[in-house]
């Protein structure tokens, strides 16, 4: 998953017939220590931290991205927002193909963790998209089954 710059992987994609997915929607840090959207994990009150360090002359330490790593066993979507986001997606099972897919902007998923404890995760943006995409895999649905537009990427696009 990481070697192919993937965000998630469902067990059936690697020949394991179990209802298990792994997701890592953590935004990669750029050289400034901020997420790819230019907003570090410590954005809340970041201005205050910068001001607090102003008298000492030292710069604040770069914020690490908030980890969004999950292993979900028997995941199920228990709530989805009415708001829909239509975005491009790709899939490790279909390299070189992207498509625009409409998915809920926010979802809440209930699952078991590696120890068998029930937990819920609520996601929006990339995390919501990854949760829906990977749970679709468990239900035998690929993104191309619901995509409104499908494109093949060329070597130049890569």
C-alpha cells in the first residue's frame, strides 16, 4: 500500500477473504512539517504558539500530522452525511485508472480493532472517501462500478 502511494487496502485485494481493511489517511508532511494542504496538525492556536515564542526568538517546532491510521475488522457505515463530495479516485487494484465518484462528505464507521474491541471512527474528506472505498471492496464494489467519469492515466501523467 505504501509503496504504491495508497491510502487504504482491503484484505480481499491481497487474496485474504476476510472483512478487514487498513487505512492510513495521514497527510504527508512537507519540508515545513505541515500536511499536504498546507495546514499542520497543530493549526488550532498555532498563531498563539508563534507569538509565545516571539520573545525568545526561537521558532516553534514544526507540527507533526495527526495520524489517521486504522485497522478495521467487520466495518460498517452507521451514519453518512447528506452532503455529497464528488472527487477523483484511484485504486491499487486498477493502476492507471481514475474516476470521479460521489460519496458522502462525512461518515461514521463502527468496527472491531485488532483486539476485538468495538470502536467508531468519524471521518471527512480523504478519510471519509477511504472508509467508503475500502468498505465497498468488502462488498464486491469497485470505484469504477459507481464512477461518473473514468480516465486512463498515461505514463506522462504519472
